[in-house]
């Protein structure tokens, strides 16, 4: 296992990385750093741990949305005209409800999106 030293929001971290995975890890670090700095720079959230949680949730939400869009596009290309292949509408609603509950729980710390 190779170790890489990276910077996230100005703080150094030593991360383990499998051989050949360096580029993917550095891309992930860049996404996390960008997301965290964007939240910090918005000025609503100061605590590093809350910034990290919000960034993680935003990145997970974006990944889920992208995966859902790709699945929908693949279903549509295969001739399935129903929303999200007819199986993911409930998941989309649950995710939206979860986002509202998280926003309410965080209160004045800032919104996820």
C-alpha cells in the first residue's frame, strides 16, 4: 500500500492508496477539498467537522443523482419510457425527504444545496 500526503482545506493528511490508484485518489481529494472550501467560503458554517459532513452529503447526493440520471438514460435508450425505469421514483422521494430533514436538523448551520 502506497501512502500519499494530501492537503484538504489547508490541513495535511497521509492517506493509504493501492498501487495504480494514485490518480483516482488525488481526483477524489480535489473534489472533497473543493466542496469543503466552497462551504467554508460561504461563511455560514465554521466548524471543520460540520463542513466535512455537509461536503460528504453534497458529494453523495451528486453521485446518487448522476447514477440515477445514467440509469434513466440507459432505460430510455433501451425503450423503457417510464420514469427512472419505473423503479426509482420512491427512492427519489425518500432522498428529497431526507435532505429536508437534514436541513431542518442543521438549522442555521447552512443548507446542503
